[in-house]
């Protein structure tokens, strides 16, 4: 299969129990499509330093392979930029102050937060940069400097 884009297929009802699902909800579009406006890609090497533990599915390898692919197949319209860190007041809009205080205490440590969530010494800063990238992507599109922006981040 050659590289291409995925797009949503036509809207369909979900199959009822006992019926076959039929064609995929995604259809493959082959070929290349010209992109005339720059696509802002916000990413940072700090995202690769978040280490959730060996064998965890949220691996730095997912991001490094994506970055390698984008570098090898570089589109001239991709504009890479390092994001800013999200400010405490921005994070406080969506998270309780107690959670922020607890999370801040994890900076620089390697700890299991629960059975599936792990923090490494760089997780705190990587998370603030990931949130900052998401905020910056929205600001770029809403502010009109870019029609398209993508926050290529981790941790999620």
C-alpha cells in the first residue's frame, strides 16, 4: 500500500447485533495532495525523555518513529517549532489545584502513579510542554497565523 491519507467515509449506522459491519468507516485515498499553506508542527525532544517503563504501550518509540518518517518524507509546508510550557493558570482551568500540587511534587522523580501510569524525571516538564503545544496549536489556528496545526506530543 502506498502512502496516502485517511479520511472519514460516509456516515453510516452502526450494524445491529448479528449483522456484518461491511466496508470500513475509513477509506484510503491514494496519491499526493498539494498543501499550499504551512502546517505548524509543535514538538520537542523533551517528549522523548518521558519514560513510562519498559514494555508500556505509550513508548517514546512511537514519537521517534513518527519524527523519523516525517524527516525522511519531509513536506516543504511543514513548519516545526518547539512549544512553550503551559502556564500554571492555563493548567488550572482544567485541573484541580490539589492535582497540580501533587503533580508538581513528582518533578524529577521516577514513580508509579497507579498500575498503568508512570512518571520519570522528565515527565513533569514534558507534560507542561505537551499542554503548551496543544494550547499553542489552537492559538495559531484561531489567531489566523496558520490554517493547520498539529501538536506531536507525549505524554498524552
